[in-house]
C-alpha cells in the first residue's frame, strides 16, 4: 500500500456536491504516476495469465444459495471443470470452513447475509423475475451499490441468463406433419388483465382452446408440449409481464422438445429482444403480435388467413428445409441454453476473479472502499496531476469499470463476461 495504514486521523477532501466528499487518511502520500502505471501493468498481466494475486494457488470459491434442486448442476464438478479458470462451488457444509470469494443469492430478499468469519466477499444477486429490486438501488447516482454482481434476463445485468434450461432441439421440416385442424391454443393460468383481454378479444374472431385456468374451455390428458404438438396449429406464447428482454420458457419451450407437427409460435412480449436475437436469420420463424400493432383483432384475422392459406402458413417453416439454417438455429439456441445453465457458475467465477483483482489493484492505489463513478472521477481529480496522460486516464477508467462499474449498465451484454458464450472466453 502506498500510504501508512497507521494513520488514524482523517482529512476530508470536499467536492462541490457534498455527497462526493472523500475521507482520506491524513498525511496520505498519493501514488506517483510511475507507481500507478506499474500497478496497471500488473493488473493487465494478471488478467491475461488468469493468475490472480489476491487468491494465489487456489480456485475462486462461490457459496451458492440458489436452491439445490433447481440448480443442481452447480454442484457437479464436471460443470466447473470446464471453466476457463479454477472455479469451485461450495455446498453449504463447506461454506464456513473455506475462504469465500462470493456469495450467490437466488431469492426475493435484498439483505446480504452476515459473514462474520469472511472478508472481501462479493454478493451476487440472481433473479429471473421482473421484480429486480436491486436494479433501482444500483442505479442511484453518487451511491456505491450494495450488490456486486447481478445475474438476470436483463441485458443490463452483469451476467445475462434467461429461461432456457433444457438443451434445444430444432426439428427438420421432413420430420413434421401438418395439423388436421386449425386450432389456436393457450396455456395461461396467471390471468393478468392485459393477457386475459388479448386472448378474449382474439376469441371474438377465431376459436382458441384454453387449457389453462384463464378462459378455460379445453381439457387434455397430455403434458403441455405434447398437447401443442397434437392439437395446436397456432401456439399463443404470451408473457405475463411486458418488460424489456423478458423472454421466458413460453417462447423457448418450443425448441426444447421435438416438434412432430407444424405449430406456429404466436409471441407477445419482449419483441425487440427476439428481433435482435434472430436478426441475421430468416424473419419468418414465428409471428410477433407487435408486427400487428399489438392489436388482438388484427392478429386473430391474420391467423384466420393463415389457416385458410396453406402456402402462406408454410412460409414460416421454409427455413427448416435448409440444413445450414437448422445448424445455425441449433447453435444459437445451444449458446442460450449454456449461457443460462452450465456456464453461469463459470461466468460468475471469471467475473468475481477479475472484479476482485481490479479492486485489489485500486486498493494499492489508495481506493479502500467502493466508490460510485462520480466519486471515482473526483478521486482522480485529486490524485492525478493535470498533465497526466490520456492513456493513464483511460487505463484507470477501465480498471474502475471492471472493479465497480458493471453491476447494472446499458452495455453489459457486450462486456467481456457476456460477449462470448463459449466455455473458454
């Protein structure tokens, strides 16, 4: 450390906005430019070699409170053995005895648990439901976030994960037959008003078989996907919450089982996300209600048209005749499955390692606690001489970004922790 830890008295460096005032030990000797550049070099080498000075000769350790039944794969050594760095997920009985790097929480509670025998533990919040309460708290300006890493369906999250928990299956055209009826089907049991209204209005134009609680008018002894395969020419995949990036199993499930018959997905939800996701592949693979102004009458009339015009209906399955497109779809969906399941522990371990290494280097420079971006800019204005190079400013910004800046931000989806879904990135 560049200044003595023995200094107990504090001086306060004031900023025009008092919330940005920084408490810095009295008589602190700030690091020189040369010392900063040396520390930055050490940081870059550690990241490149994946050798982290805060945890030499041991794996990154996660204590996962994620529900062992649902996320059982977390605890399988064969999963974390594929990570690009040594990564270990501790079962509850191990969590008090080993030095932890991060605590992964999958619950509705915001409070971080007490870890009296641990230090420098990062808190990872996993949530795939729309009530992302941490997002509000972590977006406040001038206030450091209490959560370190977020994992959710939102592209602003530190790590992106969605609802595809089963390996994908893309059925070729020749393995599917045509439906003998033209039924539209829904399986809706959460009767939120906007979804209830949409289906109800569609029923003014076309018949809809409703197997769920809402508008219930049909029975089946089969499971949901078997019923869709057998009975439904049109599958209504309507989200219960209309929110950015919120694409659930209602859409993905159509690629989780073999399709024995041609069933067209009619999707209502995070339209923009799916358009971006499939942007370089054929557009006619599903029907988006947003393309009809989200008007239930227009959607129903178009389904009526498709049911009477087999040539137009077949256009939505043309892509399945091309083996190259089948392969591309399979690979794209496989990447989503892996990003949402087996790669999650690996991505968290890498994020934790690089985040803690970055904080370790900042600590050597005198940044002892979490800072908001505004506080960090103020710190730089105090520590750096006016003639500091643009490169040094840029490197410090990159260092801060990896240490504190990726909790929740617009471009997280493209960060180094998300930009590639492969096992070794």
